[in-house]
């Protein structure tokens, strides 16, 4: 358990999550207030941009992120929560 508001995510942690998720974009939250503030919805973002923003501002990481054994669960969508419950037993 890590409160990323107070204990920043490290580049190594983000890299590990990216390997599990398949991309930085999968970890990126478009609901963050700064997404609109910075005008990011009007820009073409690449993987390096997603990585940069997640490391700079914790709100750009889609939450929650749960790593259970060798699987990653990202976000709070109903299907994600159900999959996590099933994996946890």
C-alpha cells in the first residue's frame, strides 16, 4: 500500500507497472483536473509524454492500481473491480 500523494511513485515502479499494463497510456488518467488545465486533451500525446506527466503529477496516474501476484488492475471501473475480486478469491 502506497499513498502516492505523499510518497511519490518512482521511475522504477512506473516502469514495472508499464510492463504489466502494456503501456503508460493504460496507466494515465484523463480525469485529472490538470488534464484540461494544461490543454492535454487537444494535444497528441505519446508514451514518453504519459510517462513524464505521471511522474510529475500523481493525479495523472489512474487509481487505484493493484498488483496481485503477476496481474495488474487499474482504475475503478466495475469490470476491473470484479476481476480483482475474482483474482483475490
